[in-house]
C-alpha cells in the first residue's frame, strides 16, 4: 500500500457505510485507489460485508479501483497500522466514541492517539452533503502539519479556508505565515478569525458551533497521546466530518 491510497474501516453498520461513502469521495477527489478494511475474528464473516462495500462503491464510482482486506485483530490496531502508509484513513463514529461500530467506548480517541497519518472521522448521526468551507482549528504553534492539510483540503475543493485560532497558544507569526502559503490563484483565499476564550470549554463550544458551516474541520493533535479537550469535543459533537492530523 502506498501513500496514494485512501483507507476505509467498515463493519456493515450505517455508521461505517457513511464513512465508506465519504472515503470513496475522498479517493476520487485525490485520484487514488480505495482500500476497504474490516477487523473481524473470522475471515469468512468479513466476506459479505466487504463484497457489499465494493458493490456500493462501484455503483457510485464505477472507475474507482477498490481493494479489500480482512484482518484478525482489533479495529484500532488494524487501522492504526494501515494509517502508516495511507494518505488518509477514514472511519465512522456515532458521536460518543465508537469507531465503525466495532467496539464501545472512547475508540475514536484511542485511534487518534495511534494514527500515523491524517484521520478522517465521519459522524454517523446525520448525513453530510460536503458543502461549505474548510475550517482549520489552530491551537498551537506545532500545528503546522494540520495547517498544510487544511490548505490542501481547501485547494482540492476550490473553497475558502477559514482559520479559527486561539490567542493563547498560537505563536503570533504562525497564522500569517500559513495564510501566505496559500496563493490566491489556488482558491478563494484564507479567512483568519481570532477569538479570545476564558476557558477551554468555551473554546471548544465556539469551534463546534463553527462546524455548522463547514464541509470539514481540520485539527492537529500531538503524536502518540490522546486528544485534548478541543479535539475530543469535535469528535463527539462536530456538525461536519473531522480530520485529525498528528502534529509535533
């Protein structure tokens, strides 16, 4: 598997079907193949789910190359391993923690901590029309990878990049530098909004509200650790899909 592959985690649930649909669109948008993965104790049990996933993708995107893989391990471990060589790993969440319906609990947070590359988390409590700007949640001066990812997402879609930054933990020069890195001839441009927050909870609430007008929100999370309160709030309550990028 190469860096030009999008990986989708499925299990046949409605949550994972929505994630699969989004993963297929992302693969088409990037012009790369799609790999569909199912973590299951018995390979025979995976065959109907994977076959259904391939059929659904081919109906919607006839020219998209699709491969499948059943793995006998946990969903978190399987997808974390796959993310090492993937341009994007896509999973579903019910909004309170379960990724692709495979396990209960704070699985999305565990996967964020283990992922080696960008992780797209699609909330399963509502369909998404992929309409709106790209929103970048910029919290700290080590979020350069997240800023680059957000600019690329905006360029792929041909939409504006909205940067919502916290005044407390972002170095002053960071946002202007990222803004200059996105030439106007590559898209409608970048809009930077500065907000002052008294508490982290208030910061998270402002960001969640901003996702109502976004096609996708991009946020950075320190490598190898569970996400902080702002990213955690996005995984639970965002109104649009969330891309979490390992940073630092």
